């Protein structure tokens, strides 16, 4: 069965991962629109690129490139998780869960700024998890500030991840004011360079429009079609199972693992609450939640004991995704 196969840390699982990814996006391959244009940078770089910011690819090419990028992200995230031993044993479950989550909604299956930003999210996560073992992290925090700045040039709500840097310092490090200042310097460096470019190109007025999302009011009501989100029900159920398993194992884990799971929780929260900084809210925003949730779900499937039960749970998740893609 699928979960049992991916519990093994075997290179052949990369092939199986690709097969699972293809099956999970088969619905969009069979129902491709006549035209599918993607914007990959917004708004900071998009203002500079203008019409060049629009990628004109055939719909099939667009979806295929997205599939390749998603598989790459899944394997990189899995490698990081294994390196830091977050699950307690090596496997390919994180890659499988990420691939599954990245297929939940149709907007996840096409090129988008959030898809590109997930490379940066995974890179950030690797650097943050390494803070615990370092004696001097000021240079690392400066780099992380710049990384967040670069990510926000691609997708502005990614700027919320700056707070994750300070949260990471709270979780992993004793207080040192220099370590808290250096991320600000890194972020400011990116936007100072961007301001110089805007000034040089005579587009300074457009530079100020980058900050308009800060003026958006937090919505008090969100209009959604509940039917479209029924695909989340088995995922939420799996997260509940994860919490039950984590409750039994949390204090048995080493300190670094416990702190890492706390960091993932705040990473998930920041990804969710930053949605209102995007004027045109789509499901694609919530692709930023995939790395954290993938690790949580993989943790459950690693320690679940009843084979028939966890295999059925994953089968329901995949069948639900496929059903809503076709119907």
C-alpha cells in the first residue's frame, strides 16, 4: 500500500512520488482551459516587469512545469525533515504529504507566486531549524531577513514570514538584541535596493503602491462555497489524528524536535492570517500552508499503528481530491 511504501527511505519512492503527483493532477490535465496565463511576480517586481510579468505558456506546459516544481519542493522538504530527524526515522512520507496537499485545489496546480515562494519557505525552514546548533547567528539572521524580502517581492503577503524569524529566535535562542536587529537590516537592504531601481527607472510613484496592502481592512466575513472546501475534511481529520499521536510522543522527543514543531505551528498561523494582504484572494495563497501541514501529517502516518486504518485514511484523502477535480 502507498503509506507502507513511503515509510521506506528508498530512492525508488521518487518515481512513485512522480506517479502519485501525476494521478492527483490528472483532473486538470483532462479538463485544460483553452488559455491559461500565469502571473508569477506581484506586485513589487510585477510593476517593473509590466506585461513581461505574464507567462504565456500552453495550459499543458503550465501544469507540467508546476508538477515538476512541486515534486522538487516535496523532495527538498523531505530531505530537510530527514536531516533534522523531525519524524524520528527517515522516510518519504513528508514528500508524499506535500505532493498530496499541493493537489488539493485547482489553483495549486498552475504556476503562481505562492508556488515560487514555497521554495523560499522551505529554504527559510532549513535555516531556522539550524539556529539551535549555532553559537553566532547574526549573519544567518541577516540572510534570513533578505530571504523574506526577496520572497515578498514575488508575493507580498510572504512578508508576514518576517515575524517567523523573531519567533524562531524566541524558540531557539536566548535573547540577544543584535540577533533581533540583523533581520531588519537584511529586509531593509532588499527594499533599499528596490527603491533605488524604481527611482532610476522613474517609477517612484509605483514604489509607494507596493505598501497598499497595509491599508487593507481585515475582513470580518469571508464568502466561500462550502462545497468547494469539502476536500479539506479528510485533511482536518488527519490533523486531529496527528494531535492525538503528538500528545503521546511530544515530551518523549528531544528538545530540538519539540521546538521545531512549535516553529511549524507559527509558520502555519502566519501563512493563514496573511491572506488579507492579497487584494485578490484565491485558494493559491494557502499553498503556503503546505510545508507545515505536510510534516504534521507525515508525523501521524509515521507513528500510526493500525495499517488498515492509516491506509484507508490516506486513500480517502486522495479519492476526495480526485473526485472534486472531476466533479
